[in-house]
């Protein structure tokens, strides 16, 4: 189908095209809810069965980085919404600025996630042969708070008493941690790609009050990815937090 | 067809098949024309149907003798697994939607194309890539887990090529999701002026309901199979009891998709029947809004019955009761359709064109298949017949006697529109009867076998079951003929068939108001709809003789 300006040939009007694009994105987001939903169900069942392991696993996550990342992502949703607004009111320069800001914040999020993943690797918390919840308390690393670590050791020992298979069940927790945050990160990378495409278009002055559907539709996607994280953060980071 | 005056037609000079935009094969592989994409799918699904058919043939030959005549037990496991995977994911799920939904929905609603033509092409490529992964799995060790991939066999213990297979099905799942998304948006936003929801052909309603299931259920099997693949690769423990996991969790996740998928497989066929019956009874369909509503009802209720596949897993009796009750409930909208189709036939002007024979066959065989589903939904009875050939016969009656007959019927009904050609009518009536006889001979003995206790997925059986097994295999050979015949004469007709003209039957849909084959843009002028569907009485443009019987009066004068 050929394209005249921004109107694709299968559509009669730009209005119809916009309606179709937005409905299409909403339906896609619903499929994403079902997609992540399977993981959330698995999480729910496993957390209920292995509550000790999930509690102890959650406590090994760095709450500062997690909370910080949450704020970063919420800010990026704000800048994304501002980008959509800017397009709607015809402030083309602001569209570029806000899109770049969104991309920047998203990149910060991914960078922090990479740091967290590396930490897990160092602490022998990646599911597999070398997985060992007792490793980090027994092997302090540079920059560790020794008092915190001693508390962690105490908690792991207590958990072991309750659940001797803590290393098996802990792996279930961390599999879910990596699976859910990994799938989320993958979606963010796709989102980053979409943002790059939008930034290219915004520099070309493509988005006007009459035509800004791509910004709106990518905005919907970005907000969805944000909302998934809003659920992931408490479910993964805030189990049985006392300290 | 019987009453139309003989007119000789010529093919239109340019249409979507010979439209020249770009060179030869690239214009097909990079097309965004929904009609060409439909034909791409037609080729692909036929290949997978053939592969699934060859596997079925091997199963039936193997089961000619109690000891197992053809293959080792391990290979037998691979045969029925690959037969199921090929047929379900790569033939039945795409068949009618991806071929006929793609071709017809824009035509039926008066649009130039689907809402997202490029996404449509992507769907086909995803199907092909998924298919390649699965064929790779088939040829490097095969698959022996059953199409149901129960854990921990699939996630831990199987030595077959599970990982490429689940990757392939995962990718194919996205093909389905995107097609469903495309259909939903198209039906909402691209209808021609005057084409209100309740003027839509029932084929479109059926595909709308199917698409709802596609977008909601398929992501769940995607994540489930992804988890199985990750379990296999990284030795995670979700479904492995040795690591604290739960195989029943897999079953819940799997069946949450795999029950709705059977409605993805049958609803489009029902949509086809709803188009064919009024055409060859030359009467408006009885109870249009009930048939439309029943499609949506089946889609919705179908999401709440999945654990009827798990009655013997030790689930609580109370939950089993609930699922049994809901499974009975879901039969009601299907029954509504059957009664409405039958009422459409009453006092109609019936003609025995080949599509009609397939549609009538669908109704009868679907009734048997559907009713035997109720046998299985009954808790006490299911204890006895679960995992026996009774189940196998039940779902083949619906999936083959129903869906495949619907698919072949659709081929025969819309072939003139797709190719501009007619096919030999007597030969095709004969082929339809051959198919019907072969099908029943293959699968009816299996009800008896199952009730007598022959388990499914077993490579051997007690000698007293041999006669019924031989009958079934004999039927399979006749069934095969019933498929090979249409493959041959339809191919023949593409070159040598009589030119059909725009509306050979004649039928009332919008797709029949444009040329056969249609031009690339579907309609020369965007149509404006101001008639009701299936309104044979008032459609003077159909060229029907004046003596058309009026629909059955509300208060009978019989």
C-alpha cells in the first residue's frame, strides 16, 4: 500500500489511521499483560510455597539501587508524557528534548540493572552450579558494609534452619528475579530502539499537532513498561524487609 | 448455482495475481497485499498438513498389528508428538484465519486491506521461521514429549530436540497474536460506510471472536514454553519436583492456552458454515444475532474450562465440579449454532453444491464430536475414558470432521473468488463423500476402542482390539484419498477450470460484488452498504429467478 504524506493507502483518513494505531497498541499491551502474567503466576505460587527462600533472596537485593531505578523510570514516564504533550501543542524542539531525556533516563535504568546483575554474579547468586546463598556472607568484597553482611549471615543461617533446601528454593527466587527483570529489560531495550526512531523523526520535524500518533503510541508502550516495573519492584525487592 | 442462467465470463485483465508492481518473486515475498499473503499461507499450511498427514499415516500403519508393525516404541512417541505439533500449531490454528480470514475480511467489510498490512506479512514470516525451527527439531532427533510437553519429561528427561521445537512454537505464537491483533483493529476501524456491526457477515463475527482468543491466550503458552526451554537450558526448577518445582503448575499454565486454542481452531470453521448454509439454502440465516453472540460466548466461556484436562491429576473435587459445570455451559452456544443452521435449512431451497456437502458434513460430525466432549466433561465417566482413544476420537471429530471439513469447504466456496475459476462439480461432490466416509471409518472405531479401554499414545495394544484398529487404518487410506482428490482437481482448475465470474453461486457477501479474482485495491469504488446480510429476497442484483421461496413465516401456515 502506498503512502501519501503520513496517510497509508489502506486508510481513508488520518483519523482512521490514528484510531487504528492506538487501538492496535492497546491490544498489544493487553497481550503483554498476559505474557508477563504467566511469570507473575509462577512467582505467586512459588513465593507461597517457599516463603523463607523468597524472603532471604529478596533481602540480598540492593534496595537503594532498586528504589533509585524506580524513581528514574517514573521520571522517564514523565518526560515521555511531556514529549507527547509537546507534540500535541506543536513545540517541536521540546519534543526532541523530552524524547532524548526519556532515552537517557531509560539508559540509566539499564545501566543500574547491569550493575545489579554483576553484583549477583560476584555474590554467586546466579542460578546454576555455583549458586550459593552462603557465599557472600562468608566472602566479603570490597565496599561491603561488614555489619550488614554479618546480619545477612545470621539471616541465611536462620533460614537454613527453617528450610534446609534453601539453595534449591533460593534458585527458584533468583530464576524468577532474572527472568522477570530480564524480560522487562528486554522490553526496555526495544523501547529504547523505538525512542531512537522517534528522535530521528522529531529532528526531521515530523510530529505536529495534526500528526503525532507515533509519539503517542510509543508513549503508551513506554508507560506500560514502567507499570510492569512498578509491580516488579515491591514483589522482588521488598519481601520481608526489616532493615 | 443450479438456478443461475449460463453466462460465459472472462477473467478480468488485471487482478491481484498478475498485478505488476516490482519483479516476480520479490513482489510476492515482499507483498503487503492481504490476498497474496493469504496465498503464501495457503502454500505453507498445505505443506505442514502434508507433513502431519504423513506422520498420521505412519501411526496408523504401525497400529495395524498389536505388536506394532513399523517403528520402535521411542519412534512411535515421536510420531504422535510431531503429528500433533505440526497439525495443531502449523496447520489448524492458522488454516482458516490466515488463509481465508486474511483474504476475505477486508473484502467482506469493504476495506482496501487490513489495518496493518506490513504486520500481516511479518506474521507470515514469523510462521515460516517458527516452522523452520520445528522442522529442524523434527529432523535432528524429533520430539517425543507429546504435543502437550508435560514436565518434567519435556523440561528435564527427554532426549529429543525439545528446545528448538519450543522456540519454533514460541515464534509461531507471535504470528498468531499479530494476526489476531490485525483482525480486531481492522474489524473495529476499517468497515465501509453503512457496514454496521450487525450487518457484518457471520464469518467476520467468528473471526473477531477467534482473534480475541488469539490475543489473550497465546501469550500464556508463549511464556510457558519459554520457561520450559529455559528450564531445559539452565536447569531451573519451576516444573521439576527434584528442585522443588511443580509439574501441575506447568499443566495449569499450558491448558490455560490449550483449551482456548481449540476454540481458535473451531470458531473460524463455524464462521465458514454460517456463510455456506444460507447461500445454498438461499435463505437468510436463522437467528443472526444469536449466532454472532454465541461466537463471543464460546470465546469467553472457553477461558474458564481448562482444568477439565486435569481431572485425574488430583485436583480438588470441588474445583473439578466447577470446571465440569463450566464445560457443560460452553456447549450451549455451540448448540445454539447447530440449531440455527438447521433452522436455516428448513423450508430453504437446497442445492447440493460441493461447499454445501462439506458444511453439512461439518454440522453432523461436529455434533458427534461436541456431544462426546460432554461425555468427557462428566467427572465419573472421565475417570474411565481419560487418556484413551475415546479422547482421540472426540477431538478428531471436531478438529478433522469439523475444522478441516470447514477448511476444505471454504476452499471450495471461495476458490472461484480467489482464482477466478470453477472446478469439476461432480468430481468434487464425489470427493466430499469419499472424505466423509473415510473420516467416519477412521475415527468412529476409535470411540469404541477408547470405551473398551485402549489407552492413547501407546505403541501396542491387546490383540482383541486389532479388528477396530485395522478398520481405522483402512478408513485412513480412504480419508487420504478424500484429501488428495481436491488437491489435484483444484490445482488443475487453476489453469483449465471454467471462468467463474464475480458471483457464481450466487452469494450475498460484499466479496462477491467485486471481480473474480479481485483487483489489488479490492473495490474500484468504496462500497456503501445499505442492505442486511443474507437478504436473498431483496437482493435483486444477484440475478436470481423471481420464484425464490420466501423465508419460513413466523407463524406457520403449514
